[in-house]
C-alpha cells in the first residue's frame, strides 16, 4: 500500500515538474530549472529515507510556490492559454515550449519594414515595433489588440498616428505579419543608459520599453523618436541610437535572417 501511494505521489510530482519546467522555458526563467530537477532526483533517490524524501519534496514544491508568487500574471496567462490546447495537434510540443518555428527570413519583408520605418521618421511619428524570434511573445500579444496585416507604411502610420487609439504601446510582428498593436512591454528602469559609449539620462518610455523587451526575451525592437525622428535598434538589452537605413538593414539581417540565439545570451537571461 505504501509503495502504491509513493508511486502515485512521485507520478504527480513528476507531472508537476514537467509543467513547471515548461512554464520556466516559455517565460525565460532558467535559473530555477536546474534546482527543480536536482531536488526531484534527490527525492526519488531518498525513497527509503522518509525524512530526507519529505525534505526534498518540500524544497521541490517550494520552488514552484515561490516562482508562482513572483510571476503571478505569467502563471495566470499560462493556464488560460493551455487549458483548451489540442493535444493531437502535431505542433503541440513546439507551442507547449513557446517556440516559434517559423522565423521571418524574407529580405523583401526587411525592405518593406525599413521603408515604412523611415517614412515614419520623416514625418516625426513616434513608433515602437517589436519582432518576435524564437521565444514566444504571446503574453504581450494577448495584452494588446489583435491585428492580422502585412507590414507597410500606411498601416504603421495609421496605427502610430497621434489620433489613433492604438498609437500607445508597441506593434508586434510575427512571421512577417503585424499580429498585435498597443502592446505594453516591460520597461528598462536604469537611471543611466549607455548607448554606443555615450551616457543618456533622458531616453523616454518608448526607448526604455524597446530595450526592456530585449532584456527579458530574444526579441528585437525598432524605435522611432517622435521628438528627434531618430531611428534606433534594440537587441540583447542594448540600443543602437540614431542609425541609418543601411545600418538598420545590416542589424535586422543579422538578428532576424540568421536568427541565432547564442548560448551566452541564454545564460544571461537565466
């Protein structure tokens, strides 16, 4: 009887660990994954030593409770998103781990995007455009307004025009399509930002949001300043301020078409 109960307990614990690890990978919370795995293995190995087993199970579950407390909005979104998931779908595993397997690879798309960005710059229309890469931005997309549109100057101008109800927040692009507007992103809260060796104190919320989303995900962002018309490119928590169209093309080509996530970036996110 005790063996049956122990088996049921560890099966439930195993399932909880799988769900927890999936949540952590999807939300880039890599630092607690290894302790979670280690405490589960130690709990299994100490099956014949009741006191140790209970201690390791407690530590294992404590990690889950602590993470759920710290990341409450992400947990709510996680369960809302996956409660109706079709487990027979062939793409289930990839979506389960928040992986976008269809990155944008078209140079034609980059040409259209860059032309649209510099049209906004010429008209001094402030904009924040985020491009999804491997890590899913569903959490931010679902907090905005859904759109399904090609990328072109007219659409972006209509969104970011001051008179538009969607001009606040960011536009998110997935697989070459605008999928959401008025998305609010995490802000970089540093008082001082270093930009190409220069120190900036007065970058506004739009620039800080553009940097912030690249610190917590592998996305990249383009910011158009309303006051200076400068175009900036943000990636990996860094910002290239006031760049030319040629520089923007080179940066987008490197980050989007090559679309690689180096190990040191994953380590930094953790």
